[in-house]
C-alpha cells in the first residue's frame, strides 16, 4: 500500500513552497483589486472637479507639484521661466 505524501511534499514542488507562494499571489491580487477601486474613486473625483468648473489638467499638475520638495519646484519654475524667455514667450 502506498503512503500518503508528507506535508513537506504537499507544500513544496521543485523547491518552491506552494502555500507561501499562494499567500503571496493572493495578497497581490487583493491589492490589485484595491488599487483598481482607488483608481475608480480618483477618476470620479476628477469628474466631480471637472463638473465644478476646475481644469483637470491643471489639477493634476498641482498634485504633481505638491509631491515634490519646494526647492525642486523652485528650480523647475526657474528653468521654465528661463526657457520661456529664451524662446521669446
């Protein structure tokens, strides 16, 4: 009579711990679903802003600027001004 495979054999295939791998994959899948829901919520907020008369493109630029350090923003604004003047704008 053949023996049932040990627990080690059930969880490892080719040196890969099956339960650990399954746990990681499931966690990533849950986070991907949360990310999808958050993206949908953000899209709805931008639609709300647009319907309230705000320029979505400018809002995105403001959000991007708020993520940066003040010195970095100042440097970019200085370069933008320099480039505009060089182009006669």
